């Protein structure tokens, strides 16, 4: 609650000084692979930061953008948000929630002059991926990922998903019967 009020106040102050054209709800956490002694706490942190943190960023700017009939909002989801993976159930669930919210919000704000995009990256080099001790296919450098995101936002894409190889893979996995994919996916690394 405290974070929520502080964020709303901060965003409001900034917006009054210089109206915000673009707000990107980027904050998010995952967790390191391996034995975890505070698993329950980490599950709760992942849901709280990835979902409530996104709401704390997005909700305060909607009304000011509505009044101006102009603005753009981007929400960081992930390709992990297309299927609950045994490797990271909490992270996948949190990213599925923000994706679904962003997709709905886009249509909801269509007539208010506000553009909403959901960003779904695969593996991108960052502190999150630096903590992983497993092979990450189609890993992308941050500046290349930033160029994809920039282009997608300029074109007001509903979903900015990349790289295409990983996107195709998760779409195939999420189309498989659940029990088939479970057997295969549960052999992977274990995060939260
Ligand atoms: N890297 C990937 O492969 C990948 C793939 C798909 C989606 N994503 C998503 O991309 C976003 C950025 O992640 P990243 O890969 O760039 O990882 P990162 O380097 O760890 O950056 C995470 C960002 O979240 C902020 N953050 C974390 N906890 C916070 C909290 N409690 N309150 C406020 N800010 C908080 C961090 O702020 P500080 O700098 O102040 O710590 C940092 O700016 C996340 O939403 C992540 O889930 C990443």
C-alpha cells in the first residue's frame, strides 16, 4: 500500500512537470536456479513485484493520459508467459497475468487515445539471465532487444514478441496437449 501511494505521487509529480508520452512498466524479478530455502517468500515476491509493481506503474498514468487523449503504455511480459513451465511456475504465471491485463487494457483504452503494447522477450542478457546456470537458446544482447522494442512501440504493435525462433517454440509448446509437454518440460532447470 505504501509503495502504491508513493508511486502514484511520484508519477503524478513527474507528469505535472513534463507530461509523460510513454510509460514502460519494466520492473520484474525472477530468481536464481538451484536449491532454495525461502521458496514461499520468493513466490510471493515474484507475484507482488511483477504484477502489483506493474499496476503501481500503469494505473496512476491512465487518468492523466485520458485527459490529454494521448499517451503510450508498455508492459513487460515475457515469452515465459505463454505456458506455465515446470522450470518457473511463479514467473510464468506472473508474466501471463501482465500479458493478459495489457492485451485487455489495449482495447479498453482504444477510444481514449492511449496505445498499449505488451512486450514479450525471450532470453535477453541482463541480471536475470546472468543468474541462470542453464543453456538459454537464442539469447539476445540488450541493445538488440531494445531495438526490437523501440520499433514495436513506434509501430504501436499490440504484442512485441522476439526472437521469432523462441516465439515460435513457445507457441508450439503451448499448443501441445498439457500432459505431453509436462513430461518433456519437467526435465528442465528448476526455478520458482
Ligand atoms: N532478461 C530476460 O531474458 C527477460 C525476458 C523476458 C522478460 N524480461 C522482463 O524484463 C524486465 C526487465 O528485466 P531485466 O532482464 O532487465 O532484469 P534486471 O536487469 O534484473 O532488471 C530488473 C529491473 O526491475 C527493477 N526492479 C526489481 N525489483 C524491483 C522492486 N521491488 N521495485 C522497483 N523496481 C524493481 C530493477 O530495478 P533496480 O535496477 O533498481 O534494481 C531493474 O530495473 C522484467 O520485467 C523481466 O521479467 C526479461
